[in-house]
C-alpha cells in the first residue's frame, strides 16, 4: 500500500527552496569548518617544527656562541655583504660566564645587522679587549671620505643623500627652482 501526502499548490516549491537553502548553508558551514581545521592543523605543525628547532638551538647555543665565535661571525658578515671586516682581540682571554659569552655574541650579531641596515661602510672592525676586570667590545663601521671631499650623504638613517633626505623644502636645494 502506498501513502500519499497532500501539499497545497505553491507550498511545496517554497518549502523545497527553503530546504535547499538550509542544505546549502549547512554544506558551506561544513566546508568552512574543514578549511579552518586544515589551516589550524597546518599552523600547529609549523609551530611545533619551529619550537623543536628553537629547543635544539637553545641547547647548542650557549656553548657555541661567545667570544670564540666572533671571528667567524665577522668573517660571515664580510662574506655576506662584501664589506671588508676585521676581528681583533687583545689581552689574555679567560673563561667568561655563559651569560656574558652569549651577550657578547648577540650584541656583535645585532651591531653587524644594524650596520647592514643603516650604514654604507667601506670597512667594519670588531674588537674584543680583555682587561683585568672587564671585557670591552667595540663594533665600528668606517666610511672613507672620497678623495678631496667630505664624507658623502647622511649616515645611519638609510637615506641616499637626496634633497628630500637633506630636509630641503620642496626637495630642491637653495638656488634651484
């Protein structure tokens, strides 16, 4: 035996359209949920890899970074930038606390990074001086003046010496209209 349901005319079309819209909305919500799950899983996997790398670096870093590595860091700077760089050390080297060793390395690293970003040196010198009760570190960049003239352009601001960088109103030096 078959059963039949009576649907007044016009109601079925509206009802089926509403059902289609609800089904489409549900399908879209499910697709978004899958996408969000995939993105979150990918991000967490990436974070886990970065954390593992950081953990390994932290375990190896204190013993590896320090005054003994400053010459290699200076040489790497020269190789990466093409700017002549020299490391020198004076005094009698001695064992330093791990925090001091790490600070010397990181400060040198940051200073060389700043030279790359903000200066146009002709040469760089890294100097470590062991004094009786102290250790001094100096990282200096030098710009040789052109023959017969003053040093060129502003230093340390990343500027290129253009009129705008020199603060000339309207970008033109006086007398040039």
